[in-house]
């Protein structure tokens, strides 16, 4: 979510403009209640809170790709 010169959502929006249909999983060390509802992400956006295990990442990616 936090990157130099922009945030993760801005990066995802720029990439989606170049590649419609791009799927995104946002990741952050911030708790979901700090990310959702504060203008960072909207409900329904895919999110994975850090620290996560490899199997959790794989499961989330599979979930997003299967939609």
C-alpha cells in the first residue's frame, strides 16, 4: 500500500488503465479496519494483511484468479 511517490491503489489504477481486467491483491501491515473505510480501500477489494504464510498468499491468489 505504501510506495515511494504513490500508494498501492494509485499504482493499481494506473496499471489497470493500461491493462483492463487486471486483478489486484492489496497487501499491508496495517489492520483491515485502518485500510477499509478510511479512503484507502473500498469494501470488496481483495486484501491480505501482512505477515502471511505462503499458503495464505497462494489461497488468496487462487481465489482472485478463480473469480
